[in-house]
C-alpha cells in the first residue's frame, strides 16, 4: 500500500515537473517574442547605457557632433533655395542628411499633434543624424515638449520690401529654376503699384507680415499683423534660440560663418558658394520695381515699421557676430576665421 502511494507520488511529481518545464519554456519563448517586438518598436531600448550615451550625444548634455540636428526654418523669398543647395551638394561628402519638411499648402504653423510628431521624429530619428531639416515652418520651441537636447536653429532674412516685391511677382511669373511650373497667380498682369492703388488683398500688410511671425513662432499673437508683442518675442528668439541668423544681402558672409563654426555640416560650403555654382539658384522671371509713391505708402504702415525694425535688429546682431568671427584676408575679399582667441590655464589639480 505504502509502495503504491509512493509510486503515485513520484508520478505526480514527475507530471508536475514536466508541466513546470513546459510552462517555463513557454514563458521564456513569450518573453523573447515580447523583447523582440519592443526592440523593433523602440530600437534604443536594446542598447546598453554606454551605447545610448554615444548614440544620443553623451551623458550630461555633452556635445556630440555626429548627433547634430540643424533646423533651417526658411522664410519664403529670402534666397533659401540657393543656400540649401549648398547643403544638398555637401551632404554626401560631409556625411550628413538633408530632409525637406513639406507642410500641407505650405502653412507655416502645425497642429499640436503634428508639433509633437515633428519633435518626436527629429529627436529620435537616429539614422538621420547628423542632419539638417529645412522647410517653411515657424519657430518651434522643442523644450515645450520635454526635449533636453535642442536642435540648432539657423535662418536668413531679407529687407521687408524687397522680399514682398520678390514674392508678389514670383507667384505671377515664376522663376528660372522651374520655368514651366504653374504658379497660383500665373497670368495676372497687375503690377504691385496697381495693387497698392486698388488696395487689393494681394498686397495687403498680411503679405508683409512674414519674418516677424516666422521667428515669433506658433503662438496665435505671432500672426496678428503689427503686434508689438510678436516683434519682441521674435527678437527674443533670434538672440536666445538661434545659432546664427544672416541676411540675404550678405549671404556669402553667412555661409562663411557656418563653414568655420559648424564644419561638421558646412565644411566646404564657403568655397562652393564663392565658385558661383550655387550662389544664385533661383531668380524671379519678371519683377517691376515699385514707384516711390508705392514705397512710401507701404512704409507708412505699422507692419512695415515693425518688420523693418526686426530686420535692422537682426542685421546689427549679424554684423556684431561677423566682426568677432571673420576677417578679410587675401585678394577678392575672402573672409577667414579669426581663430581661437581664448586659452585654458591654471588647471588644477595637476595630474602626474
């Protein structure tokens, strides 16, 4: 009797042991499947801490040049096609990526969900780092989304009336880059002078109010023509959020400063620009210079005064940085970097 019960117990133990093994194997298999799925969705989670540090740019906010993200939120009709052409020519040589952000109907502001999507993509698209993103997008503050490592913003702006004239005739006559492309005002022969006299919507101050809101950002007040708050916010962002803002009229110096200060991306850009191959890619087919009466009327608006104030503010800051960074050397007015003007000393404790 005892022997029979003992045998039955052994069989039960063996059966339970077999079940345990099967359950264990199934659990391990399931865990492996889940881990693979998680890795495919979140590749960085499969990395060690040291690998993630190297990939994301170092611990404690250390700068990793191979993780640079540059955002060029280009303002329409400021020479942006010519400038970004340099990046496209250099990307293979300098081993970085160029990505064009194309917004629906070229709207410069994004919905809140699209803002989050863009911030997430830019921050986590490791395969596209280092890289430069460009598109007609108003300034977007990444810190609002909890991002600790900020992208580097750059931009170009242009004299407000010159930009307006270029834009007005561009949508009517196109340019020499894509001469067969149909523009939305193609066939409209109305000059800017006639437009201003008629007070037509195509030359209203809303078309002049562009550069301030592009730098101001995604706040509703940024897009209120003639807003003093928007102007001050645009100035604040230019000084505190942008690495460098140049002017169309002095693009060569802008390119030179980027070449010397961000060589990981722009090395060789200055020589390429000076060669003339990429210095002027796009030119409006036809432009009629406005009369003095038209100029005076447009300059007598609050929108022009604020836009012009912002342009001069940006110009003064650009000239300040240029003076500290570049010096003319050799023939042809070529600009070169002034070189390092600081040194480290009295470093303690001393190491053997």
